[in-house]
C-alpha cells in the first residue's frame, strides 16, 4: 500500500532500495542522533530492509515522479513499538537524507502517517520520541502537533549500546481533529 502527499509517495521498502538506503544511512549526521549507527555497507542496508523495514507501517519516503528512497517514516502499533503502548496506539518514527533537510518533507510525511493512523487504522493516540540534542526532530514533531508528554532520563539504545535521555511526545486523535478543524 502506498500513501501520497502533495510532494511525496510513501511506499513499502524493497530490497532494490539497498543502495539508496546506504547512500543516506551511512551519513554520521543521521543514525547516531536517532539511536542507530551509520550503515557500513550496501549489504548491511539490504539486511536492515529485510529485518527492520519489511513490516506493516514502515514506508520508504520518495519524491513524486522519482522512485529513490530518500528517507523512512513508520507507524508501529502496540507491542511492536519501542514504547509500552496498547494496540489502539502507535509510535511514529522517521528520518530523511541530509540533502533533503530543511525542505519540510518529513513534517509532510509525518502528517500523512498521522492521518493514516487516526482515519484508516482508527488509533486513538500516537507517540513519538527524540533524544536530547536532536532539535530538528523536536521541531518536526511540534509542527505536526505532537506535545511533550514525559522524559525518560535513562533510555538504552540497543543499536548503539548507549544510555540516552529521550523526550516522549504524544498526539491524541481528539487533539489532531480539533487542530485540523481550527486550521481549515
């Protein structure tokens, strides 16, 4: 299943995306701030596609008219989430390649994931997190209506083997609906 925005197509990942994923995910400015190490090879990126990205709710971010995977956005529900949430809740995650920073593409993708979660999956709450120092992620979440809910001072990041401070934000369906009514 694909999701579409004004400028983007969000589509399932394919193993043929491995070279594109590696191109962006090897950049040290992306993974470490999000809690994962830079990719070391196209083969590693292919393995990440097979083992992490090949699940319902995880999408490659592509520009309309182009099929290159330039980032990732996901909505993971219930027990599969990194957060202790119910099956009626979801966790939103995302990243985008450095050449595409500052263009509003991730907020655009996240807004579509939020719509999908509330309207199509009928979830009642969405959660999102960012680690201390990741101001770009904090701003993207705020633009999409997420508000700080709590801070976990000692979150273990299994991929980097670090303990970090994580800020957890929340958006309820009621908040989203009232925000969309006031924006219209």
